[in-house]
C-alpha cells in the first residue's frame, strides 16, 4: 500500500503494536508520550517495540521541525527523521 503512494498521514492506520494493550495500562509515561504527540498534531502515533520509544508522522519536514521544537521543552530525547525513497 505504501508503494501505491499512500500519504504519510495514512501510514499510521497500516500499523499496529499489540504490546500497547499490555504496556499502556502499567506505564503511564508511555501513554502520556503518545497523547502528547497526538495533541501536537502528529499522525499514526504508536509505541515502538515494547515501549522504549514512541513515534508519530508529520505531514511535512517543517511540521516535524515544529513538533520537535515543542518536544524539546520536555525531558525526552526527541529526533526528527525523514523517510527516504
């Protein structure tokens, strides 16, 4: 589906992490990170792996930079990455 040109904002609907059902009730800090990323406008916010990180998709690099600036106000390590190809 990605090869057919799905917008990056639609990628989140294609992803799932079943471990979220187990981790989120016991780790409010992971839930808070997910909620914050969604609140600042990122799409497809999801816990990565067993919860060591959380990510979301920005509509553009500029939107990603704005989200990163907001994240830097918090004691989290935040990175802006770009998908190539």
